């Protein structure tokens, strides 16, 4: 009888010990799970903050590039037109009425052209062009502005059904193109550039090709903002490729998935 009682007590104690161990084990798992969730939440918040910072930096860079374009446009285009109009008005001979009238009309046309150019410039003062009109309209406007300089021949080719993406994605994509075109203007010595945008049901592919001097030095892959372009393509879950040979120009290719923008 005593042995039976002792056995029951041992089983009872063992059961309590096992239950206690199980409770401790479950408690440890819950604590670790909550800690893991907390770390994951912090990582997500950090990623979100980094993404927002990158977006803000992209907006600032677009504005900076836009201001540079505006400065160049005012100096090279509008300034010349207004100077020419001033010279024509200053050389009017009021004693010859017919020729004077013609010169005044020419000056008025020149001033009218300058006013239209200023109107175009005012539309490009911020990234609102992208937010309001979309990536393609912003791209068309940017290329038209560069073609006005007559220093380059830039062609824009769009194929497939245009898809509107999230404005943040379009802003990043536009910044990639803007930076690529800026590099071409500064470094390539190109005269002809083509920008091909192709939409499919699953992705968007963008190819920028120039007939410039090209390069075969791998160290230049880390220069001229190419790393920034590759980083932004990665932020879009895309692929960034560059192909360049000395004397044969450069081709940049970006391919990004459309995801939510894909038509079903």
C-alpha cells in the first residue's frame, strides 16, 4: 500500500514537472515569437523609411535636374530670343514706315515664341507632371525640351498598351531615364538617341540607345550615376543592364514587372 502511494506521488510530481516544463517551453516560444515579430516589424519600418527616403531623394534629384534644364533653356533659348527682339526694336527706323512695321511684327512673333517657351517651362517646375499626367507624358515633355536645343536627335518609340503604374514607381522610372539622358548629354558625345518603351501584359521594358563614343572600361560602370540607376531599378524589382563598347555607343536596358498594373 505504501509503495502504491509513493508511486502515485511520484507520477503526480512527474506530471507537475512535465507540465511546468511544457509551460516554460511554450512561454519561451511565445517570447521568442514576439521578439521575432518585433524585429520583423522594425525591419519593415526601416525598409519603409528607406524607401520613403529614396523616393524623396528621387523627387529632389528630379527637381534639381529640372532646374538645371530650366536655367539652360532660359539662357540658351529664351535669352537669345529676347535679345534678338531687343536688337530688332532698337534698330527700327521710324522714318521708313513699311519696313518699321515689318520689324515690329517680327519682334512681336519672337516675343510670342519666348512667352510660349516660358509657359512650357512653368509646366516642368516639379514632379507634378508625372503625378498628374503619368510617366509617358512626362517622358514626351522631357524629350521635346531636349530636342529644342537642336544639339541632339532624340526619338521616342512606344509599343504595346500603355499601363499606368503607381505614381511612386513612375517617378523612380522617370528619374532613371532622366539620369541616363543627362549622362548621354554630358559624356557620350552622341548626336542620336533612341528611347524605346515596350509594354507587355506582365512587364515594361525600356531601352535607351545612343551613338556616342561608348566605353569598355569596367571602372566606368561605377561612375556617371550608373549605380544609382541600377539601385532604382532594383527598388522597382526590375533588372538593369548596360552594354557599351568603345566607339560603338551605349545601350541601357531596364525591365520592370507591372504587377498590380497588369491587365487580367
